[in-house]
């Protein structure tokens, strides 16, 4: 019998499943597109049944792969990480009352803007989040105002829902709960004013848990036999899980994950006070709980990846050869695109925006020059956020850069202008790998004797799991940047 662990990354673009040994040696990764339904004006939803089918189907493919490649394999643990803010309202019978609304969906902006001024004034310092449509509370207000009764329901973020779907209890993990706008960062408990606004009680957020806690055994009726009985855990918010897997867990480091969202992460050894959270959140920077026990985090986000994706769609760039071609063409230009590139203005990467807008003031602009202008716009957004962080905590001296967009040389060259000394990991799927790490931690054979030492025990466990004998380490990014482009 060969024991393996699995990590799910429930991402905005795709759902990935990574299978590894209990020692951290990666075996394979499978993925499937996240089955969103899209409509006009950026409205994007995910049906409970579509998500369930996608996850079960992915597990089925993994079971077939294990049967072909690993004799006597048994999945002993499965962890789920993924996007925050999006999730499901669950009624008393366990049924979702609506589809999950994507974190980047603009709905909820009007509803959160119409809340009492006193609540909006306290919201940033209390929750560590900006007032705006991204926090879950805005989507909940929208659902309430469209006729869905919230009283008597519970909220599950997407990774929490998947663990519950597979047989785990209804719980909410701290880093995901921190993204809802319902958690008081000082107490770690639901914020009464937010609950009152929604018309719900303390049970609306299920009991809290930490990432890597064992949450029962997998038992879904359609679960492949190799996954049946696996220890389940919630790994937490994807950007933070990815940072842990990449080794960006020290206070002097900046972690930049460039996917659909570009996330800038700074780890903190303790919570910031209310006034600091208020200043940061008012600038669009979150001050929240980390997935690492006892740690906190500054998390700033842009929609640079979303804007770049939409530029590619506009240009008809839909496959790897086309991405390689525009990457090479952009690298042949000055980093800012040169004179023609400077005649292009791109906007939309602000985290409260996401609407691609392009203005061209001259003739003859090429696709590569448009892409270079898009990169410069992303640089501006990142530099402004880093400057705000640096006013509250000491500036980072190094940066770990990862994510699909970081596989493009032109992207790395541009970000080098605004980020400190860069390194990257040679691992392709840090979030899924991190989810597997938390799964292995949940299923370890020697649970902690003293829960107060959990952070130290996790750090030691993660160091062993993330540094297997196959040479995967962080390596410096040279001027030639990376090889290849995002898949």
C-alpha cells in the first residue's frame, strides 16, 4: 500500500488537483476549467451542481491515473484551498439557495454603498477590508435585496463547501472567514453590526477552524474508492497557501502571485491595531489572519491578471504559440513599449475595477505595444500598494514571484522595475501543492501534544514537505527571466 495526499486548488480560471507522496514528492497535477456561467456587465456565477460535478469528475480522473501509475495507492488526506469571497448560502437541509457569485463580479457595489455611514466608517478598521463589492458581505446584501431570505441559512466559502460536499462538517476557516467582511479582526468572532445588517445570527458563520485541522473523513457516495476515508481539511485562502508552499513565510519577504488576480502578500508576526487596519483598508489593502497558526497578513490585490487576460482575448491570443509570440515581441521592445506604447493608456487593474479600458492616441500601435502598456499599468497599481504597505511595516527586501503570468519573460521584466530582489519557484502549482501540504499535516501520525506549539510544529513539517530530494527550490530570476509562458 502506497499512501499519497491530494490538494485541490479551486481557482478562478481552473480547478487543479495535485497528488503527492506524504513526503512532498509531486506525482502529477490534473485540472479542469472552473465551470462559470457568464452574462452581461461582468456577472459571473458558479452553480452548486456544476462545481460538484467538476470536483467529483477531477477526483475520478485522479483515481484512474493512480490506478495506472501507482500500485496499491491510497489517498490518506485531501486538502482544499481556493478563491475567497465566493461561496454558497446553505439552507437547513444542506441545499445551496443560489449560485456562487464570483469575487470579481461587480454586483453588490450599490448595496454596500447604501449601508449606514457609521457601519461603513467602522468597516475597514474592524474587518481589515475595504468597503466595496469584493467582500462577501456585498454579495450577501445583493442576494438579500433580490429576494433570498438570509435568516436561518449558513455561509460556506467555496473551499469550505467542497470539504462539506466530500463528507466534512460545516466549518469556516479563519483566512477565508476574514475575507467575508463579517469577522472582527480583534476578537476572531463574527462582527455583530454586520450580522445585524444582514438579519442573521451568530450561526450564519459556522464554527471557525484553522487551516490544516482534521475535519473528518471523505465519504461522498460518488467518491472514487481510492479517496474514500481520506482525512479532509481546509487549507484556506489560495494566495496565502501558495505563499506558504513557495517558502514566503518571513516578515522581510514580499510574495507576488500573478494569476487572474495579482496578489501582494506580507506576513506579520502579530495583528495590527485598528487604526493601522483602517488606513490600509482605506487604501485597498487587507490586514487579516493568515493560514499559518498565529500569523497575520497584509494582502493587496490588483486585477492585473484579469486585465491582461482580456487584452489577450481582444487580440485573439488563445493558445501557447500565440502567447510565446507576443512575449517575444514585447521583449524586443523597450520595457514601456517605446514611443508607440506610450501613446496607449490602459486602465482597469484596480481591485475595485476590473473593466478593461484602452485609449490609443496615435496610429500604428502593435499588439506587443498594447501589451507593454498593459504591463506598465499593472506596475503602477503594484507600486502604489507597496508604498502604502511600507508606511505601516518595514519594506520587504526580497520578493518571491509566482503564478501563471510570471512564466512570461516580458511580465517578469516589467515587474522587476517595482519589486525588490526577485526569486521564483520551479513548482508550477504552488496553491495545489500547498493544499496537499496542509492535507499531509492534517493526517500526520504524530499530532501535536500541545496545541500552543502548533505554529512551530507546522513550520517544521512544512520545511520538510516543501523541500523534497528532487531539487525543487526557490531560484533567482536572472535578467533573461523565465522560460516559457503561462499554460
